C-alpha cells in the first residue's frame, strides 16, 4: 500500500539475523529505541520505504527457533510462535477449532503476502484495517512478551492502544500468541474490501457455552482506530441465533458501533457495511 510518498529506496539500516531468542533480546537491549523487530517484513519494509519508520537496526527473527513453534500447552491452549507465517498456520488443520482466526487469515491479502507475513507481525503492525486483531480478541487470545527483565502476557484487547501503538516497551519482543482452548466455541469472520487490499469493515464473532452460560463476543475491525466490541449486538443474540435476533443484532451494530471517516471509506458507508457483514456472518453461523 502506498501512502503517496515519492521514495522508492529504503533508508540506511543495519540488518541483524539472530539465531536464538537470547541473541535477539541482547540486540534489542543494545539498540533500544533504534531497533525494530522484523517478522515477515511486509509491513515494516513498506513503512520504511515511506519513511514512516526509520530504524537504524532491523532485527529479523524469522530464523529464531524458539519463535518458530506452534504447541499445545495443556490446560491453557495453543501457543503460536511469533515467526510462524500465516501460510504455515493455514496448513494442516493447525487452527482447527478457531474458525474465526482461520477465516480471517485466509483472507489476508494474497498467497505471496501470506507466505511471508506472520500473525504476530499482523497484530503488532496495529494499523486499523488489519484482520487478525478482531478475531484474536473474539477468541480471548493473549500476547506473550519477553524482555531482558523476564516475560509477561497481556490480553490482545489491551495490547493495541491506538493506530500503530502497542503495549510493548523498548527492549521487548512478542514471542507468541496464546489462543485459549476453544471448548466447542462456534466462531466466524466476515469482512468487506473494495479490492484485494485491506478491510473497510470486518467482524469477528465467537459464541461459547449454551443457555444461561452462553457468552458472545462480536468485535468489529477497520471501522475505527482500534477494534471495538458491540455489547448491544452481543446482547441481541445472547439467547440464540434466530432470524429476528440476527436482524436486531445487525441494526444494533450499525447504530452503536463507532465508525470513522478515513482514507479508505466514510463513516456513513462503514455503518452500512457493519449491518451487511453482521447479517452475513450471523446467518452463516445460524446454518452451520
Ligand atoms: C498489498 C497489501 C495488502 C494487504 N492486505 C491485507 C489484508 O487484506 N489483511 C490484513 O490483515 N493485512 C493486509 N496487509 C498487511 C499485511 O498483512 C501486514 O503488513 C503483515 O501481516 C505484517 O506481518 P509481518 O510479519 O510481515 O510484520 P512485519 O512487517 O515484520 O512487522 C510489522 C510491525 O510489527 C512489528 N513486529 C513484527 N513482529 C514482531 C515481534 N515478534 N515482536 C515485536 N514487534 C514485532 C515490527 O517491528 C513492525 O512494526 C496487506 C499488506 C499489503 C502490502
């Protein structure tokens, strides 16, 4: 995506390719705010070409073995290493049980970009139009972070603070994303795009449990500066997916979800899209 800048070259930087997490952390400690971690590089290199970022040190973590793992953690869920590509995640049923994330990732850009880009990079990029954050929030996922001072884990819902603004300190790196055990969660993703590029509006839905214990998460992406949940739409389908509840949820979402004007679409158009994609995703889930 071009932001209209005249640059075609990259600014000068030193390229590092650590072979272990400890080496990556040591480089981050040494170079502090002058360093940027690189996953697939799809977003970072574009930002650097546009001079929106000019790190003096780029730390490419694609070959760090600790970040290349996908593993089940008993009693917790699925931990996805930060250097695993979207293409790798979509292969071999890795995301079975996490339909909302699988559907979101399958619709990211094109096969070439999916073979380079990582889930962690998609999340850390934190531009409003990317597709994984609403899906991760709907699933209750958290971000695994390491720094020289130790490790911490934060919910994805609190990790994105604003456009290109995440809860990550200099010297820290995202090591992975933790998806809680799906436990029969029914989930789905829908987006509207005006071509092959970013979403103009997206929605991620996750329904867990039944009866009084049913929990609903409906998270909208690309409509505002950060993903937003819509409690009123969630309430509308809390007692089940019926045609009347689906209509009510779509009306509620269109009325209550805060939409903004930006370079891709107007707020009014987004409100219309919110109604359309809410209806589509819930109808699909109804007949699942
Ligand atoms: C033509 C085009 C179309 C696109 N269409 C879509 C689309 O339809 N849907 C969509 O969701 N996205 C889309 N994108 C965006 C693209 O998917 C993202 O740029 C990509 O997912 C970023 O992942 P990456 O691994 O390449 O991250 P990188 O480019 O490597 O990094 C992105 C940012 O995250 C930081 N970062 C990366 N990994 C880590 C880590 N482990 N720890 C800390 N910080 C880290 C980097 O420092 C950088 O700031 C599109 C991009 C292009 C160019």
